[in-house]
């Protein structure tokens, strides 16, 4: 099931994408609902925006109705309101309350209101639309009662559509009659330039962010002659109902209940300030989203999956947020998010299956080997039983004899090579200022040291404990123009803040208890020379500030003194921590990191440069006693050990072995002289076991599958180990394909050699083809782009692939 899933992952992703697209097209209401929820999130993130200050709402509240009488209130109140607002020289008065003929009770009040409306000359009345069809734009306009008496009075319809958002038809044309929306009529725009027939209202805040008064609050304000009345001049006043039982309420991002009068206030605000939600880009965005997601799924981008999804996901969210909040552009959010999340989940599942499959091959290697050995023993037992004709007891005895013989042979072999001195290396090791090496990795480091040493730039050395960071620092000093002056080393991790400051900057007499004399600090001692700050990543932020100042200006004060001292010191720092990550975690100052990280030198751990183990071990032997040598068995164990303590651990191991060998009267180091964890037989070489199995099968077409079945591992695991073996022997053969094939085949027949050569050329040409297209990039950038080449390749073969890529780049 897992293999099927991984094999057809792309087809499944395309299918899921297609299903999501079709599903959202058919379920339009669900898409609109989702889009609205996303926009609510955007509103909550961006917060409220202050609406137009030129709009004032006067609303009839529940309290007003309790004081003024039941609904509808007398039209004399509207007449009084119009009169008072006119006196205040307001710009426009909009009565959002529909003055229906049905509720016209007293002609006297109607006439009074008509007179005030006519005298005011700035009143907009509301009309309503009945039986309106959104698609045909047909319906019936119902005008307010005063319209019959005042033919020239302006009106605007109150119609809106609640479709997961409030949409207002700006102009409705019925039987050659055009009726603007109430907000459009209030805006005074006689010929509006509106790109959409319907505009979506942008509720930028809670409705009470508008300047607002209840009807009685305004009457009281006017009656008191408050100075606040002067601020009404030039304002647009919208009068409506806010009583929850009477008003038509909707909800928004900022209001659970919003009365109809506020809807038209926001619509007017949007018109005056050009901030209606722009829906005319919606279909274009849908097309682009389908295109982008299709390309994203179909084209393999050679970066880590998490970065790929993070870049596209965050990019879309940020772009959508900015489009909506800055330019009020609405796009089809759900058309992106649902397919994107679905495909991401699918890729995550595929990644889980893939890693589990890969790790199963790696983590269970020991079990596979044991199983293989058991099968071999079972086969031997079976063969012996077939040959044995004397009965069951004889067969059992023979098996015991064979088992004992096997153990004896194994022990003899080990004892034999433990008695034989290891062969002297054909290539002499180099000694660069105490840094003994033969590997290319350290050769690169040495070349870098030689180039940077003559300069005065600050150097940061990164490497695990025991890799030789201080030796590199001393080499930099010895090759610089400061070599005749002091080289001062300080272990920052060994001292507390107070002691470290005193140690580095010095102190004056009486600065603290026991400070009986002035003391020069390490920086002062290193003046015109080099100071080596080991484990600088262990220092506190307080000390880092002071260190930064020294790096910037060369100035410092001794503890207990206000006098500024200045020195000319080259700083070489070292750490076994990931300072870049420390900076991200706020545990190391970013400015200090960049001051230190002018030149970075990385020292690889000993386990990644096994070519250096033998010359370093021999160097330590010669340092103690030149007559001592390593046995073949010891050298093999030293090469196979992981060396978590690096060169420092190797040095202590050799010193210990010499002591034990001397006590036994020997000058050859044997397995018995090594610590138990190093001397143990350890793991068998699994890639050798794979290679042996493939050789037995003469590298036939089915040999990969047969070997996988025999060892009970995945076919991919065997294939990737074989690919790694090809890279390794190709590198060891000096990049000569013919020699590499001979090494792999181990004198197999010509037909098998041709098969191996064909496979090797395929592996190498695939790498060369991809690398050639990236020759303009650096080695690190190329490796990042070719992440898929490293993905399932066992870690032990990565170095050889690195070297092959580097050779292609340099060719």
C-alpha cells in the first residue's frame, strides 16, 4: 500500500487538486462563506479604521420609543428634526426611515413635515424595492408618501443583498426610471462612475465608531444650545432606527448586531473614500490560483518540502492580506487554501511513508545482518545434515564442530592481524603547525588559513570539541605579521562573567576583594598580537556588549577604573555551537556575531575525515616513543570508530595504549590495549555484504531485487547503497571509470563488468547532467539544488558525491 501510494503520488495530487477545484465551483455558497470568514480574520488582524468624520448618525433607539410613544413615531418629530438640522447648516439630511403611506395617520403632521422638507432643500428620502430580481434587475420602486406632494424631492432605495457579504445595487433601472441607492443619493453624485453594478460594502469598524446620537440626545443637545452644535455644519446626517426589534440587523466583523441605518452609513463612507471592496478581480484571481497551484504540483522544485510549502503558503497569505487591507481587493481565498492544504497533507503523508521506509533500512541494519548470518548457518546446517548419513547425533556433533571451527578460525584471523604491524601509508601525511592531516577536507582548511593569516580580519573557527581549533588559531598567528608578538588563549567557558571580565580587561587595585595590585588583562598582554577566545558562544550578553566594543574600537576599561585603554589586537574566536541558531534564539548578540564572522573556518569532525586517523595516531605514537607501531587489527578498529571526542579522544586512546603495551613488554599496539568500546568487533560492513551478494549474482538484472529479498531490506535501500559504492570507488580510483568497475566487480566475468559499467555511467551521467546546468552557482548552492541526489543516499557516501560534483564544477 505504501509503495503504491509513493509510486502514484503525483497522480493522486493532481486528482485531489481537480476534485477541490470542481468541488468549490459547485459549492459556491461554501466558498463564499469561507472567503467571508477569512476576511473576518483580516479585519481582526488589521483592526478598526476610523470612518468618515463627515457622517453623523441620529438613530431612534428603544429608549427614545419609550419616551416618544410607540412605533411609528409622529411625523412632527421628523419635521422638528429637519428644522433643527437645517438651522445648523448641515450638508445633507438622509431619512433612512421609510415614510410609508400606510402609517400616515394625521394629515396635519404630514403637511408640517412636507413644509420643513421643502424649506430645507437638503433632505434625501428613502424608497424601497419590491420583487427585485438580482439577475434581471427588475422590480417595483415604492416611493415614500411625501414624494407625491414634493415631486422634486430626491430619493434613494434602501435595497441590499446579504450573500455572505452586503451588496448594494448602486442604480436600479425599471421602466426607464433610474433609482440610485440611498448612499449614492446622499453622496450627491448625479452620474456615478462605478465599475461594478453591485458594490460590496466594506465594514471598516464597529458602527458606533461613527459620530452618533439617539434622537432624544440630539433634541436635548439642541435645546441646551451646546457649543457642540457648531460641529454639525457641513455634515451629512443619516436618520434611522436602531431598536433591535424594529431595525433590520446584520452582523459584521466588529458588530454582532448592526442596524440598517449603519449599513448605509458605511456605504456612504465607502463611496466618499473609495473603499468599497473590489470584487472585479475575483475571477482573475481564481484563474491565476488554479494556474499557480497546477504549476506548483506538476513542477518539481528542488528545495525542502517544508520550505516549498512555507514559501507558497506564507506568500499567498501575505499577498492576500495586503491586497485586502491596502487596496480592498478581494480574491478567491478558499480556492487556494483548500487545495493547497489538501496537497500539503498528501505530501506530508508521502514524506512520512518515504522516511519510515528509508529509516527502516538504516535503523534495522544490525538485525538484518544477524538474520543473514542465521540463515547462512541454517543453510550450512542443512547441507551438513544431507551429507551426514550416520544419524541425527552425528549431525548435531558435526554442527557443533563446525560452529567451534568457525569461532576458532575467526579468532585466529583476528589474532593473526593483531600480531602484524599495519602497513605504512603510501601517501605521507602533512604537518601544518601541529595540524597533522592527509584528507582533502583539512587541506582546504589549510589553504584558507594561509590566505587569511596575513590579513588583520577577525576569524571565527567553528568545530566540535577536540577538532583542533586552537591549533588553527596558532597557525593564523604564526603566519601573520603579528607572529613576533604574543598569542594569548582564553577559554571563555571556564570562567564566570566577573572573572572573565577581570581576566580579559584586567583590574585596578581595590576593584574588588583580594584585588591587592593592579593587573594587566589578556587584551593588554596581547597588544599588537593575537588573542584567541575559545568557546565564545558560552559568554553572557552583558559580556558580549563589552567584547563588541573592543572589536569595534579596540577600547576598554579595566575593572574598577574609568580610564579608557586602547589596544591593537587581532581576535580569533572559536565555538562548538551553532552561533547562527544562537542568534535566532536570542542567546547571542547578532551584531557581535557579524563582527566575529568576518572570516569563517569550519573544522570537520574526525569521523568525517577518516583519512586523517592513521597519520594522527602515528604522530601521537611517535611523540611518545618512535619505536611503537599499530597492529592491522587496531588500525581497522580506529578507522571504524566514531570518535565523538575527535582528535583529543584519539590522543588519550593512544597514550593509554602505549602504557598498557609497555607494561606487557611490547612495542606493537594490540586490541587488548584499547578501551573496550573501541576494541569491540563492532558492526559488519553492510555495503560490503550487499556488494558480495551482487557479485554472487553477477550483477544480473534481478540481482538488486534478489539481494533485497535475501537481506530482507527494501529494493531502494540496496539500490542506494550500490549507487554510493559506485561513487566511493570512482573517487578512490581517481575518477577513472574502468578502474572503478574492476574494483566493484572483483574479477567477475566480462558480462558482469559491462553491466556494472553501464550502471556506473548512468549514475555518473545523471549527476553530470544536473551539475553542468548549474555551473554558474557555488558548490553549496549546487548541493542545495541537487538535494534529491542526496535524499536516500546513505550519509557515509555523501562526501564522495560532494567530490564528484566539485570535480565537474572545476572541469
